[in-house]
């Protein structure tokens, strides 16, 4: 038995002896395999608590001062510590120290498990010591019973087997990595014990023993092990098998960490393995000719590609390198498509379809195998921006500059618009689900065009042709414009306005018919009113319409004026269509033609023969326009006119005489006269670019004024950078064009140069 303090009186000494007797029973309960009833155990715990309570109160009663109370009660804690250390040295120390190898692990684990039972008892028995205000301990004393017990175990047991235990634990890990079986539960208990040993210094450093005695050497050996393993795997098996082994060993290490390591080791362990297996060999693996990322993309080995992605996304710069490889690979694929188009092996439609197929291929790849990763999606975007904005030679077209023939080029903005025109006009049939995917792909391709305003201008011109065609369905246009609006916002306002004009045209025509009925006049006359700001600018053709047309025009103008006084009508005759009843010698036919052709044919009601110059003078139609309108009726499929004069078939002389072919016959009751040039055909590249250039000029000026109005004073470089940043989503402004716009705004008084520094501009209110 331990000797009590000489300062204790008889009563405290008796209580201590009772406590020591209870402790002896508690100590042997685990040794005897817990052969004690729960009732008796509860009774022992209650007795021990009562003994400590009476012992502390007895010490307090015999003390005269607070200091004496602390000294007396401090002796209770010290006596308890000596008692526990003695039992550990007597009952457990030799059992542990005498063991070696696996038996040392087993014995230490068992002794610790038994001791945990004793610690729980001690925490309950001595709780009064640490809860009572009079028992505040000195700084050099353990603040809790649990820490005191841990210190006792560390001093009496752990310090004697510390080095051997650490070596054995590391050896068990090495054995497991060599595919030998180890007792994971035993490892878990011992490593948990090491974490507990850290409490000897308080909660702030509770992992110190675990880290110093196990984690640090464990991570060092892990680093050495996988450094050697990586070199061996790559030299023996190559990259393909290497990644599979890396994946498997990472899984094993994660299972090991969750099975018996402390949770604090998980991050450090995985980082060590990732650094040695992935980070150090990133370039070698990803750029490998046979099994690198480009090779996997080429061969379509998506399972291996996913494994590569899942592994390299774990390290800091892994996805950056993968994105770089993907960007270059897609760029090369896109340039192959460009080369095929330049070699005339693919037409306009096939070119866009190839780009859509390429985009859809990676959309599916990202969704199914690469978790729709934003890094890789951005890489695809950058690749498309590079190859999809290259100017491509236009098939069979050249231009002459300074006597030299140069091949004309076509932009992808025009090609994409033509493709939209192709599918919307119904020349390409798809089911509804495929149509939605196709429209989404078109919008994605449009987002890659740097000169996006050029695409919208081409699309606007092509859509105008479709919307003005008789009985043309607008559903597909509505769907595409809706998706374009979701992506590009106000950039599609003009397209929306065109669709709105088309939507209200039917109601407007019904109102016109009601007006005619009210006036009791018959007008077989359909008018589509277009908002000038929404539609492309159409080149007007002068026309003095015949009386049959003029009266209808006048009637509609009266109706329109009754609806609004704020708008003025400007007639575009070249866009219209007419149906005339033609009576030939033996047949009568319905002739469908454009408005200009109809007006020319109506002239033959007044006179049987006309010279081209006479037609032009009476109708005000230019002679060149009359030629292009009349030739299809002279040399086309339906030769309803004849001429007398010059011998040329493809050209009219102004003095040639035109007359109706009375002998014309055809089995069709209704015939449609074609035109040599479609009146709604797209403008030439020069005309389109001229229109876009003018729009850009206005946008740049508005942007510059807006920036200067908010900033008041800016340097030239800053103003230019802000202008480019604000307009880059519509087009990439040319810095030289920005400078010209600045100079123009200065001359018009919107801004001025600083008197001292000409590179600084000031806003003029």
C-alpha cells in the first residue's frame, strides 16, 4: 500500500485506505475478464467517489487557510498518481517489456484496453477533485484526471516500449503493402492509444506523440516506397498499366487510412502518394505517345480516359495540363475539317455539320466520362475559337485587285447562317429531340464566333427571305431566335422584331379586308408591313405602278393612315409577288411572278408591242432591271414573251421590241416565272461588311461616350482597353478603328485632349 501524507489525520487516512482497497478490486476486474455483476460494479464506483469526497472534505476541515486546503487536496491527487503508477509498474510493466514482435503489439493493446477501464473509473472517482473550486491545481499538475492517468501510463509503460512499438507498427504497414494479412483492428487500437498518449501535454498537443512516433516516419517510408514503385511500374508495364496500379494503390491507401489511421493522417497520406505517383510523373504520363491523353482521345478509350481524369484532378495542376492537351488536340481536329473544306472535299453544309459533330462528340464525352468538367469545357471553347474563326477560301470564286486574281474567302459567320437557312427551310428533316439538340449546337458554335455581329447580320438577311416567303412556317426561326436570346441577350432584338412583324401581319391583313368591306371595294391585295429598324435595308427599285396596282396601293395607304399618323410607308416592290390571269391563243394560265414582272406584263394590256426603252420610260423601272426581269420570260422554262430586234438571246437591246407569245402552251394550269436573281438574296460580302462596319462605328462611338461620361477623365490606353472589353462579346474592335472614332468624337465636341498631356482625354458635357 502507498503511504499517505504525514500531514493527514486519522480520518483522511482511513478514507484513503478504503479507496485503495476499492482500486485494487477495480484493477483486477479486467484481468479476471470482467467477472463482476453490473450492480457490484456500480457499488464500487459509488464507494470510490464517496471516499474521495470524504477525503477532500476532511482535508478541508483540518486546514486553517485556503492555501492549506489547496496543499492538502493537492496531496490527494499526488497520492492517486503514485498509486496508479505503482500498480502499472507492478502489474503491467514487465508483461509488456518482456514481449517482442507481434506479441508486443498484442500485449500492449490488451494492457491499454484494460487500463482504459481503470481510467474510466478514475475519472468518475476523482471527478470531485477537478470539479470543486477548492481543488484548482497548480500549473505543473495535470488539469484533469484523464491526463493524469495518461501521464502515468506513458511514464510506466509506453516510454519503455516506445521505439520498438513504432518500428513494429511501421513494419505491419510494410507487410500489408506487400499483400500480407495484418490485424487492422489491432493496428487501430494501438494507433488510437498513441493519439491518447498525446494528452499527457494537454489537448493543444494531443497528436504530438502520434505524429512524432508514427505519422512522420510512416509518411517518409510511404514516400520512399512509392517513389521506387512508380519507377518500377513505368519501366515494366508502361503508362496504361501504371495508371491502373496508381488507382488501385490509392484506393488501398484510403482504405488503410480509414481503417486504422487517425483521421488527421488521411489528407497527408493521400497527398504523399499523389505527389510521388502523379505529380512527379505528370508530364511523362499525360504526354506519352502510346497511352497519353492524346492517344486515348485518338483511340476512343474512354474508360482509361476517365481513370486518367479522376486521378489527375486530385493534384493541383493536373487538369491544367489535361486541358492544354485537349485544346491542342481539338484544334488539330478542327483544322483537319478546315483543310477538308479548303480542298473542296466538303461543301458549306458538310463543313458546319462536321463542326457540330465534333462539338457534340466532346459534349457527350464530357457528360458521360469527364463529369462535365469546366476546365476541359473551356479548353474546347478555346480550341473552337481558334479554328472556327479562320477565313476559308470560297469555292470557285476569285476577285481581281490591281490586275491580280485573288481567291475570295468566306467566314464561318456566313457558313453558319447558310446552314441555319438550310435546315430551317426544311431541306434537312429531324425529329423534335434531334432538332432541339441541333439548335443548341448551332448556338454553341455561334458563341465561338469572334465577329458575332457579322453572323447576326447574315442570319438577319437569310431570315428575312424566309419570313417574307408565302406560307413559310416561322416555328423553327422562333425556336432558334429564342435560344440565341437566352445566350446573347439583346443582340437578337432585331431578329425578334422581324418575327413580331411576321406574327402581326395576318391580323393586320384581316383589318385591311374589313376596311375594304366597309368601303365596299374589292382588293385582292396582301401587304406585309415591316419595321425599318428591324429588317435589312433593301435596295429600292423605282416603279410607277399600273392603275390596277396603284389603286390598291392608294387604298392601303388610306387604311394605314387611319391606324397611325406617326409612321410613313416606303414601298419595296422587289419583295412582292403577283398572280395574273394570262389569256393566250388557245389556253389561259395563272402566272405567278414577282411584283416588278407583274407590272411589266400588265403593260401589254394597253399595247401589244413595247420597246425596252418605252417600258422603262412609262414604268420608271431602270432598263437594267427590266432586262433581268424579262429574260426569264424570254429564255426560261416558260417562254411567254418574244422579242424582235437584236440576235443575242441572253441580252436585250434598248430598242428591242417585246410582245406576248400567243402560241404559248403548257399542261400546267398555273406556272411560276423564276428570276435570274432572287430579290431577297444575300448581299455580297462587301455590302454585308459595309453594313456591319457602319453598325460597329456607331457601337464604338456610343461605347466611348458612355465610358467617358462615367469616368470623366481617362488615359488613351485605359479608354481603349475598356472599349474593347465592353464590345468583345459582339466583335473584336480594331484598335486603329477605336482611335479614328476618338478623333471623330473630339472633332464633334464630345471629348477633348488634356492641355498638358495629349494622351489624356476629358469628357465634355
